[in-house]
C-alpha cells in the first residue's frame, strides 16, 4: 500500500497539534512508522520563516508577501522532509499544508489574491502532488481564539500575529476551509473540533482506520 501523506487543517485554537500527537501515538501502537511535521517550520530554514510569519505586527506584510513566503517554506519542506520520508516508506502527518495558504491568504483576506495566482504558486512549488487525506478541524472562531490566547499565555515566543486579527477575518477563514472541503470531498473530511479531546480523537481514528484499512 502506498504510504499516505495526511494533513491537518483548521483555524486558530482548533487543536491540531494535540490531535496530531494523539494520532501519531495511535499509529505507532499499530506498528506504523510516522513522521510528524508542520508548516511553516518543518525544516531548519522553515523555522526561520515561521518566525517571520507568525510573530510580530499584523500589518508588517500583505497577503501577497505571506503567500510567497509560505510557498518558499513549502518547497523546502517537500524536498527536504516530506518526499524523502514518503520514499522511505514512512507515513507523514503535517500540521498544515497548502489548504492553509488558500484559506488564510485568499478567503480570510476577503479574496485580495486570486485563486489562479495561488494555484500557480502551488504548481510551481509542488507540481500535482496532493495529500492523500486532509482532516479539517472545524471550530467556532470565538471558541478557537479563546483557546489560542490561553495557550499563548504560557508560550515563551508569542506566535499571536493571526490571533490579533478582527473576528470577521477568522470567520472568513472558517468559511474558506468549509468551501475547500465542499470542493474536494474525496480528500477532505470536516470534523467538529468543539467537542472534547477524547471524542475528537475517536472521530479521527475512525476516519483514518476506514480510509487506510487499519
């Protein structure tokens, strides 16, 4: 069986990191070798780009500049980590991938960029490669932001650039993810992230087990 590339998507505070960690442990318990990574920041260069993108003032760059930096990180991430891991037969789970760019830089910014430009950057960076499964954790933006700010209070480095945006921006983001899922139902599965950690983990394991025959 082809080893899968699985991505997790969702707005701020949707619980992606927690659920990815739980899924990774579940898969390892089944004897599956897993690589967990993220965008931006899955490589040493990516960590430097992450600092530029998620810290600091909201208006320090526009959507165009953000998209270019995210795709630069993505190309490095694919060539240095994702593709080599898949070639070794390892499952790869990524906290965010290209759906984030479409959701954040297109939908959340109220379509300032065009889909055509984002898709062109995608093809230039990764060709026709796509995730085998994308799990979108859907959450009410107000609940997600409250969670995110609570988490940020204990962080040494404050990655709160997106959290500081107006609520409508986050509502646009959520609708963007739901639209992406509607357009690609075979790849995307939307799960309710307002529920408990254990219940959400159960739903994710069910999806993974059915999709990949575990």
